[in-house]
């Protein structure tokens, strides 16, 4: 008798549809420190030129929420990110040009193309051990977080437990959940990284421009109790 072939159970992808979810589009984001031409929207897709480096932010501040988004890089080695819990103070400083840095304080959910590793190692002549291209989660600026294992060598980043990101030109799906100072990231249907003890644990959602063209679509958010 032939052994029964068991088909793998498909991964559940939260698509942001259902009660409480709402779409985020052009009218929901405001420029912080980019140029007017940095971001453009066509048929619900946000296109970013990558220049200059900076962010756009949501109108609202969020504490407990879940968000989904799809993204793809348009050139090898592209760099971008989704900021969550970006502090109002740091956003205000960027908007008023009082802050020298180009990013707010908050938690960055890395959006990085696989080609960045080769690019970094070629230019720096060093091994790329302090980052990955599959969904790092880490604090920026004055925000603090205890990363989930595995972590980067210096302990500052939560490294993904699996490598699931797709390459340049392909759409990736992120699901991010933030509850009571804890963040968890799912990449293409599987949980991979995160952290807790985030302080402060409230802020804006931001999309990042960091030197290369990138696109986002199907951005949806749901606030939680």
C-alpha cells in the first residue's frame, strides 16, 4: 500500500479585511522630512523614489494595533522600512528641522532587499553580521526594546527565525502586531521576529525613504483595545 501523501497546511495570511480594519492611503499620510516628489500614489500603490532619506507619517497616533502591508523593492540592494510607535516629539523635531537625524525615535521593521548584503560587504570589506534581509526589528533613537531571540551580535536587533523574504521586484507581505509594548512581525505568513518592553509604546506609523525606489500597497490597520 502506498503511503498517503500529506499536503502541507497553507500558512494563514492576515489580509486586513474584516471588522475594524481600515485602509490607509494617500490622504492618511503626511510628509515629515521628504520632498513633495519623494512619494506618489497611483491606484492605491505608494511609490517612493528613495530620495531624500526621511519618512511620511500617519495622521493618528496608535498604541495597540495591527497593520498589514505589502512591499517590493524596485532595484537590487534597496533599503526601506516601516516605523511603528514613532514618538510625537521626534516627529515634531524632524518636521521643524530641529533634529539632525533623518529618522524618528520608534521601532523600525526593516524592509531590505537581499542584494543589500552583497552591496554592503563589497563596499565595507566586512561580513554582514549585524543585519539580515528577512525582517529585522529594532529600536531607533531614544526608544528602547528588548529584542526577541535570535538577536544581532550586539543584542540590539531581533533577527528573524526563518528567511522568508522574496527578492527584488516581488511583493512581500508584512503583518505587524503591537500590544502593550510588544511587537511581533510575520513575513509572508509566518512569525519571525519582534520584541517587548518597548518604551514609549505609543506613536505614529511611518513609511521610510532610504535611498532606493520602493513600493507599498494594501496598507491596512486595525486598532485594538
